[in-house]
C-alpha cells in the first residue's frame, strides 16, 4: 500500500470525484459511513454519548456527517462547531441537514468554555490532513481541555488535529491526543512514526473507494506493508527441493551469560525455513546449543567465554552476526578484521556487532547488500542524533544509498530503508513483542530468508512482516504481558499458514 503526501491525497480526492461522477459531498458521506460502521462495532450506540468537535473545512464536514449518522443509529450526540463567517460548501450543506434532526449544535471560539462528561466519546474533526503549520497558541486552552478532561475515549477523523501529515510537527505543538485514529484510504507518514506515540495510540485505515487508477499510477517511495505485498514475494517449495535449495546459514554470536540470544536467532532461522542452520559460538556455548537445538550444527571458537576469531564463511548462503556477541576488545578486533577481509558475503548485522561497528567507525567496511537491524540507541550510535523522525529517515536513506545496504529500524512500525531510497513501514506486531530476544528472533528470520535466495530488500520486508504476524498470532492465546521471544518462533508456521503461502495449502 502506497503512502501519499497531503497534496497527493487532495489530488486523489479530486480524481475520484471526477472519475466516479460523484460529488465531493457524496464522497464525504462514503468516508464517514466507514467510520460509522467502525463505531457501531466498537460501542453500543444506544448507550453511548458522542461529543463531536467540528472545524470549518471538510474535516469538520466529516464530523457533521458522522453526527447525523450516529443520531440516526440511536446514539446521543452533541456538536461543537467552530464559529466563523465562512465554511466549506460541504460543511455548510451538512449543517443544513442537521437542523431538522434534533442535534444540538453549539458554535464556539478559542475562548469558549466547553463541557464534556466522563462517559462521553470525544470526536476530533477540527483540522484533518490539510494543516501545513502548527496551530496558534490561541488553541492551547481548547486542546488542553480536549486532551485532559476525563472521557470514555478520544477518536480522531483522518488525522489528530494539530499533527501535520508529511512534515515534522514541533514537539511543543498543540495536538489532539487520540486513542483511535480512523484515517482514509491510505496511511499518512506521520501516523506511523514513534514521535507521535502520544497522539496515535491505535490506527485504522479505512478503504473508502478512492480512485485506484490514480493510486496505481502515482509515484511514491513510501509504502505500508500488508499481506498482499508479502504474498507476492514469497516463493513456494516443491517436492524435488533439497535442504541446499533452502540455504545453509550461519549465526555468529554469544558470550558467557548471553547464549540465549544466538539460540533464539538459530531457532528462528530453522522455523523460517533454512535447509541447514549452523551456529558459531565461544566454547562455553557448545553444550547449551547442542542441548537446546539438536537440529543446529554447532562450531566453536577456541576461547571459552567470548569470540576472538571468526570462521570462514564462504560455504554459507547467509551469515548473521551480533546476537549476544558482546563488546569485549578481542571480539571487537576480530569483527573489524573479519569485515576488512570479507568483501563478498553480505551479512545480517545486529546488536553488539552494530555497536562495535559504530565505535570503530567501520561502516564503510560492511559488504554491499548487507542488512543492519538497529534499535533506536544502536542507530543513534551509528548515525548520530536527529531532530525528528523525518530527519532520521532521511539520514538513513542517505547512508543506505551511499553504502548499498539495507536498514531495518526496529519499532512499532518497523521501517525498512533500501538503497534505492524506498521506505517500507510494517503493519504487523504488537506491544507484547517489546521483550528481550525479539530482535534476535528477527535477525534469525531475516538471515534465513537471505539464505533462501531472497534479495536483501525482500528478506527484510518479508522477515519484518512475518515476525510481527507471528507475534500477533501468539497474542491470540498468550497475553501480551506474558509473551516471550521464543513464542514468536513457535508461531512462524501459523503465520505462513495464515498467509496461505505454503504450496499445497487449501
């Protein structure tokens, strides 16, 4: 699914109106009906009171339309409408339709005193996606009230008011804090970034039937990865395949007290489909690996507690490095020497291997087409600080292009940044996956996919999606608080089955 800018979304609306021979007013009704359907499922309407705050433009028109639908659906509805001399035509038309429906509409200004009860649902339909600069300070008392007053829940239509869709919104800006955002047709970049976690607790993308030809023919370098994308990438096996067809992969990592990390990565590589998985660990890890994972071949470094030399990797179709490897000075020296010597074999690099690369400033020694999987702090050590998430992505894009490597930026919507400057936001995963070892599991999965012959970009996109989907399936039976990393691997098979990608699936 493509991600469009504000300008592209506005053009898409116009193309839809022109090509489908409908009015903008009818398109507004179509969009708001989708929100109404969601609210019908979320609440018992006849027991719920909605207070809808409407602006002067078409986002306010969405709110007015929703007020009418909710009232007809049996809910209690009150509308606060920004007072002005001029409203958009669709907004004004919707005001006329409310007059004979016994809906209380109260006009307000930034100086008005507002009232909301603790069992009301607040709906934000004030500004939408068109905002191109932060709201003025005169709005702060209104938004302080909307964000702080006790209520049942806070809903935003399309965008939380005050948040700009495709440019950074200053941290001190005035923004509505939504529990749920219902955005129309395509996601907007700002809704997927960690900077907005205070304002977008839950996001739903509603298909409102906008013009598919325009979407298909309009360029975007940003994508939201859903199941159809992954289904189109994954290759099915056949009965003549041998284990070599699915790759021989090597996971290098572990040190005394941290053998669980390489264990988790190796397990994930097995479940993701590698033909042969090997692990290279310090001597203290031999019995642990052989006992925990009999399917994994285990080779050891001569030293007992940490890695001081690296093996030859020519025989492997993919190599993952870093899970539990530690930062001992001898390990660091061995890794730097390995990177200098290994020019051909692309790598999947995670955890302390990334920290060693940062400390020794040897990113330029990482082979082309490698995949780096940093979390926020590891990324900061690699690239330095950034002003905001938009700035972060631009910095990573420049590095990915310069070094011809793929970055996987772990987070709520884990972001894959490719050397061709395309950016992929993931759609799967849940907060239960914020647990130790989940990143090691992801490294094993991506390494397995590289070993199976996928390009680095494909392996990252598939691996991230499958990892999140496995976690989502896990929390259907395991509470997110109780989810551990090994649960993710245990559900990889079900994730494949849910995608119906295994040859022979019915």
